[in-house]
C-alpha cells in the first residue's frame, strides 16, 4: 500500500491555523478577542489579526516563557538590581545594556497586546496588573538605561498606559458599586498625566492630551447617570423665581436651600464620656441597657410551730 505524503491536502496538518480562523472574521477598527481552551487544559487568549492571530497566556509572560528562569524579563532585571543594592548598598552604578532595554521593550509589547484584549473582556484586575507591569518597565529603563534612546524611547507611551490603568481601576470600582471611588480614580489619573510636564505647560498639555480627554469624558458620563443634586435644583428654581418676581416662592425656596445646606454641613454629634480611662481603645457605651432580671417565684411561707400544747 502506498504511504500518503505529508503534503497531501486530504491529511490534516496541525501547523495549519485555518481551522482556528474559520468562522472568525477579522473586523478592522475593533479588538477581536476570544478565550479558548488550550491543549494543556488551560485557557488561552486569542487576538484576531488581519493575517492570523496572536495566542497568549493569561498569567505570567504572554508567550509563556521564563527568561533567565524568572517570571519575566522585568523580574530578572529587578533581581539583578536587588543583588547590586545588597552588594553596594544603593542603586548607584547599576545600568541596563542596550540589549537589556530591547528585551524589556519587546516584553512590554506583548503585555500591551494582552491588556488591550483583557480590557475588551472586562477582566479589569488583569488589565491593572499588566499596565502596572509596563509602567514599571518604563521606570526601569528611564532610571537605569545607559543611552538617552533607551531611557526615553518608551516615555511617549506613558500617558496611554496611565489612562488604561486608570480606566481599569474605575471600571472595577463601578462594577462593585463604588461610584465616588471610580471618580476619584479618574481624577487621580488626570493628575498623573498632567504631572508628566512642568506646571507652566500643564493646562495646554491637558487640552491636547487625548488620554486626559478620555478620562474626563468618563467622569462626565458617570455624573450624567447620577441622581441630580437637590441643591442645584433648588438654586435653579430660586433663580427663576427671583427673575419672575415671585418673591414669596423665592423666600420658601431659599429657606429650603439653607436647611439642606445646613443639614449637609452639620457634623455628627458624638456622645463621649467625660473621662475615658482607656483613650484610643474601643470602649463600651456610656449607658448600657439594664438587664431585666426575672422575678423568682415566692416560696410558700411556713407557719411557725408554737410548741407542744399544755393543758
């Protein structure tokens, strides 16, 4: 019997990815990503490209490798930096070669593809992890790169990475129902982006920054979904009443506005003991409810014997 050739089209080839791409059309302008089960039983992350796909691990390095027996190239360089500090007592004298910086840049590109895909899948904790990894890569190269190119090459991407890191934190906070925490994250992200330039250029820089605009628009979207502030509603009605010369209505609205403002600004009244024998410790309330002691049933009284009767 004639043995079939390897290039016979009737024989399936494991190296052909046509089966993985079948039914998964590339859509320009969108991040086409999906999770699949790998042959090793672990989930894999796949990113669709125009001429194929990228497959990444969900943990560790996206390519699954362990450079220099470390979890990542960044971790390896941190280990070297720690050994240098142990030996010499400081970071002075430690530097990254151009090859080290190139390896870090290539690794950060892999992490970029993964956190972009994970954001689409709404896995925000993993996005925070990967964006923080890339920010640490930028810090490592900027601080210890030997040449100006190695120190500044990745700095152009810092605003974008900060923006993605901030969006992931805000989205995770919103998922848990912490609206004000999400707004605080977004404000902090805008401040971090503004802090990349000197104070004189910050206003102009923020107006031109696409990343800062994305975070600001996200704040506006969140606030638009919040219930309106009753003080603003009363202020608007009060202004309309004064303009229309409805002074009695304006007086009532002014009283309501003052009552709400006073109630919000009033501090909580705290009852404290006059003398606290243990300051700084958790103490019991000054007045504890008295325990109700159940009444005991009375025993029947016994008649005293008057002694033997005498005649």
